[in-house]
């Protein structure tokens, strides 16, 4: 057991239901551990112990249950199956593969359960020579029920934190939900970075602007490639990519990252005044000289953004606006 380390939950098994519970915990940054169960354990002496220590979901809020259904629906959409199809062998297998990929790092640490016990307000599980200490155990073969268990733990944690904040007299921040956007623009418009950021905020977005974060590569303190890697990671984390002003070669790379990640992309004009910025029509999108030199066609770029690139390579680009 890691010294003085206690998990908020242990998820037992690797069936779709257990993996779904782990997926919810991971999305919400819970400290949890996944543990495999021997095939014969459910017919052995550990069965009743596991069921008695598993979380009770009777007090889960309606909002919590709704979130479980939304997540389940989203995951099912990724593998092209319905909730009822999950119960089939093929559907369950496809969903298991997807969730195992999402939980790859957690699955690498999974050991085999050999024993467990309950002590005061904690659970202690034995996996080979390791002892794992946790606040709760999650085990269920039904996906919705396993998701309910995970959500209940999240709700309990939220209540504990709110109570503790009250005792410490710490005010909670507003729980408004803003869309996270990555604002990209040419370095030739570096001086307009604050106006662009202001515009995005005024539109109700939480915005990341690389020139506000890193300036010109932190005044040369770090390598360009390292800053580019940071920027691309931020694009992957954002909900949308907003492109301001003429498109440069660097912006084209940002667009590629966004398209590959399935992000929505929008195009805007650029100005030193946020009040003068507006969303562009497709025909008003423009390119910088370096992109013109590459003879990239506007129609091709827009098709790429829409993920409708041609399936053959026989098409020859002639000029920007052909």
C-alpha cells in the first residue's frame, strides 16, 4: 500500500458496468483504483463481503441519475449501439473495448483481489502482496446502477467540501458553465490579443489565447516546439477553436489539430477594438501571403474543416479562389 495514501473508491471487476463507473470517476478527477476479481470469487466466500461493502445508491439525486443516463448515452453513441444493445455479447464487448481504452492507465495498475475487510470508516482490499485502503467499494454488473454508485460518491464528496468550506468561511465561485474556446490568430496581430480575448469573454466564452499565455515563446526562454505542444494540448482540451483574422501557416496547424479532435471551428474578423470584431461568412475568410504561396484553395480548407475531404488524391489545386 502506498504510504498514507487512501483512495476515494475502488472499482471491482472489468465488465462494462465497472468500467463505466471508473469512467465517471476519472472524468471527475476522483482518486480511485481498479481491481480485478477472480472468475470463481462470486461463487466463493468473498461474494457476500463484496456485496455488503458495495455502495448503496438509494439517496442519489435525480440530477445525478440524469447525468449517468447522459454519459451512458454519449458512450453508446461512440460505439454505435443503444442502451439495450449493451446487454448483448457483441454490444457489451464493443463497449468494454472503448472504456478500457479510456481507462488504459488505471487498468495497468489493476491487481487481482484476494481478500477484503471493513474497518471503521474504511475498506481494506488485498491484491497479492499489496493492501489498498479506500473510502468505498463499487461493484455492480448493471451499467446504470454502477454509474449511480459513482455519482453518489461524487455527490457525497461535493457535500463534504461544501460543509468544510462553510466552516472555513470560504466562498464558492459562481457555477456558471462557459464554453471553453481556444482563440488562434496570426503573430502579425499580436497587438490585438487583448481585444480578441475581450471579445470572446463578452460572447460568454472562457477563452485561452496563446499570445496571452506564452507571448512570443516566453521571450525566447523556451523552444518554439515546446510552446506549440502546449498550445495543441490546450486545443484538445477546448470545446471549440475560434480563428481570428487572416489564416497563417501556424493557424493551419491549429486547424488540423482541431479537426482531428472533432472540435467545432468558427472564423472571425480581427481588430484592435473588440466592438469591431464579428463572425465571418465562409466567403470572407482570407489567407496570409505565405498560405497564398502554397496555393491552398479556400474550398479545400473548408471541406477539410467539415471533414469532407475527397477520398481520392487525383484532385489538383490550381489557385486560392478557383
